C-alpha cells in the first residue's frame, strides 16, 4: 500500500508538472489542432498524390505562412502610415473650425455627448494632443497592452503553425490510437463520434474564415469604390478582426470612420456633395 501510494503521488506530481509546463501553450496547441483538423483533407489529398508526410506538412506550413505571416509583414508598415496620416487629417480638419453637423445631436443616446466632444475639439483648434493630455497615462497603458496583446497573438499564431505541422507530419498514428481507444471504450458509435467531431471542427473553421473573407472583400471593395484611402489595408485589418471573433465589434470603427471621413470630405467618387 505504501509503495502504491508513493507511486500514485509521483504520478500526480508528474501530471501537475506537465500541466504547468503545457499551460502557457494551451491556446497554441488547441488552435494548432483545430487548424490541422481543418486542413486534414488537403493533407490527405497531397499524400495520396505521392508526397511524403513530411513534404505534405512542409507544403501546408509554407502555404500557411504565405497566407498569414507575409500579409502581416506587408501591411504592417502601411497600417502605421495610415494611422499617422489619419490622425493628421483629423487634426487638420478640426483646426479649420468646421461647423457641427446638424445630425450629430440627433444621434440616439449619444447625441449630446458627441456634440460636446465636437465643441471641445473645436476649442483646442484640432490639437488632439492637448485634448488627450489628461488621459495620457491611460492611453499609454492601453497602447502598451494592445502592443503586448498583438505580440502575444503573433507568437501564438507561430506556435500554432508549429503544432499543426507536427500533427500533419505524425497525425496518422494519433488518429489510429484515438480510433482504437474509442472503439474499445464505446464501440463503433463512439468511434464514429470522432469523425463527427472532426467534421464539426472543419465546418466551423470553414464558416468563420469564409465569412471573414467575404466581409473583408465587401468592405474593401466598398471603401475603394467610394474613394476612402487605404482600402486594401483596412480590408486586411477587417479580415483579421473578423477571424479573431473577439475583435469583430471593432469593425464598426472601420466603416464608421470611413463614413465620417466621407462626410467630412463632402464628396465621394460618385460626385461632389453626395
């Protein structure tokens, strides 16, 4: 009994240690497993065409990097330029002391606050730095938190791609073990549940990515047609926000800011004053 008790304690301690080590990578492991499951039919098709498991995994990893990492590297500098340019345009616009649009105070619930904010910006002649000075500390904390979250997201994406590559390379053995275990525990029905779960994961992944891509294309096309600058960059940002799901509500800032820019410019590509 003492020996068994010591063995059980050692196993529990080992399990706790493994959980402590794996815990920071839980998101990457889960996302990588979902990505590997979603792309598994493509991996199987490549293997059936004569590619080795390692070559198929390397090809899928390269495709993932081209679709995810390269666009980030390409659009990041343009996004920074667009943010700086947009801030300068906003400051120049309010420095010209424009009249407050009549519709602002008519906005439900927020009309009075929006009107007061407009008047406050006009008072400081568009000097947004002076306007935001009382909130500098909070803004710095927000920017640091956003930068940290963005960096953490990039690391998690890269780790997820590494996990997915391992599944693509050695996933056949894992799938066989899971099928065998479920067959022994619950029979054919339990074994079929594994395939049903994999299909559900693929369906959700295809739905999220497909919907996000459609949203981004429609948004970028609309912005380009109406003459909003940086339509491609804003469309790519919208794609990332839509895929993340958490950042989906921030899409309002994109098309809302575009609508404000068109209203302030007083024209669109379809004609002045429209």
